[in-house]
């Protein structure tokens, strides 16, 4: 009689389990189910169908410990417990010191995650692994960002005054078509290797060209139309080069009744008597940036783009090929590179209201 009871109970359980397994299968295909809950249901479904726990863990790419936990939860509390979307997650003890840690690291940034580990240990007495500290730092909003630079003699106050009182009114006229405005500067591309980072299995070595030949480009860039006027040579950029650029620009617009403004930095060859007198003769307004203000000259972004686009990690065996590649890139500023340049040359000027000085802790 005892054996008959056991068999009857197993048969009843088997019938119930089969029905429940069908319900679980339907739940798995329910739309908008979170990945975590679907995984739990798949574990139980596979287990009921006789799959070994190790095989389930391997199939679903989860740990055997998680498989056991989900199966035990199902056995003890049923399917509904698996549908809970917010399992308990213990909080790090570092959370109690979050404000103090954030304040200290904002005032005195760390260069490496290991430095952060030691700093947090000094502040709280708690030592955590670099991985745990990395997660904690990201939760607080920290990112491992490359430092920027600003010339030591730059004057943020004068830069902002120039931007608001001199440059922005001209830009507003340019938006309405009353004026053409060009940002002017020179770049000196030295024929050598421009190293960069690459996603690769092993470190890649790039040949470096011998010699120090330079290809000089003096450019004037219109940020609205992306029109680029250039003067190039293999020797030097001087006041004669600037005068040539002024004449070339004047030639393009001499028959159009439109005001022209050229924004320049304070290089001697740009702010000399010869250039100023020619600009007055051609009726071109020269607007000189405050000293040490490359952040306000939009054409600087173009030079960085050219280096990244056609020079980084590139080797040229002849100077002619080197020049040809740069010229081709510049000629396509309004062609195949138009979309990239448009997103790059925006009127969002970087100003430095609060420059933080980084001092590496001992």
C-alpha cells in the first residue's frame, strides 16, 4: 500500500509540473519581459525538462550558483517568485561616505584608479579592489578624461568680453548674410610620424619618415558655408603670405556688396603694418583675437581634423605624397568631409571661467 501511494503522488505531481512547465513556456514568450526574468524562467523550464544544472549554466552563460538559486526559489516559492523584478542588492559601505569622497576627489583628482583606491582608504578606512572602486566612481559621475590645456597667459575675462562684445555681433550679421566672416590661421605640417591609438591585438609600429620637411598651409575658413581659402608653400608663412590670402579673398568677393571680416590671432606677420594697410585698401576688416586665445579660433579644429583624418599612423615615402594627401583632405572640406566638418565647426566656443590646477598627490 505504501508503494502505491508514492506512485499515485508522483503521477499527480508530474501532471501538475507538466502544466506548470507549459505555463512557464508561455511566460518566456511574453513581450516586454526583462532579460533577467526570462533567464530565470528558462533555467526552470530546462530543469523541468531534465537538463543538468551544469549544462543549463553553460547554455545560458550564467554561473552554476545562479542556476541553483533560481531552481531553489522555484521549488520553495513557486513561479511567481521568479517574476519579481527587483531582487535585493546590498549597498556598498562606501555609500555612507559618498559625499565626502566626491568632494575630495573633485578638489584633488587622481590620475589612476589605484590612486583612487588609496585615497578612499585614507578617507574611509575601507579598502576596495580597483574594479569595485571603478564602478563606485562611475556611479558618482566620474570619468577617466584626458586633461585639456590652456595657455598660461590666457585671460578668460578678456576672452569672454571679446566673444560677447566683438565676435558674436559679427557672427550674427554673418548668419543673416550681411557679412562674410573667416577664421584665419596657419598650420605647419611636418613630414614625420603622427602616432595615435589603434584597436589591435598587438602593438603596431609605423615607419617614420626621415627629415623635417614642412608643408605650410595658411587658411581662411567660413564656419557657415564651410568655404576654405588657402595659401600653401614649403618654406615659411609670413606677411607676404597673409597679403596673398587677403587678395585672393578680395578677388572672390570684389563684385559682391558684402562686408568681409577676417578673425586672426596676434602673430607678428599677421598684425604688421603691411597687412593692416592692405586690408584697409581692400576694405577687409581685421578682427584680432585676444592674446593666447586659440580656443576662439575655429580653424584650429580643422587642423586637428586634417591630422586625424589623413596623417595619424600613416607613412609617406615621399614629400610629394605627403603634401598630396593633405591637399586632397583640404579640397574635400566641402565635399566628402562636409558632414564631419559641419558637426566639428560649430559656434560653441570653449571658454575658461574656472581653470583647475592639477597637482599630483605624493
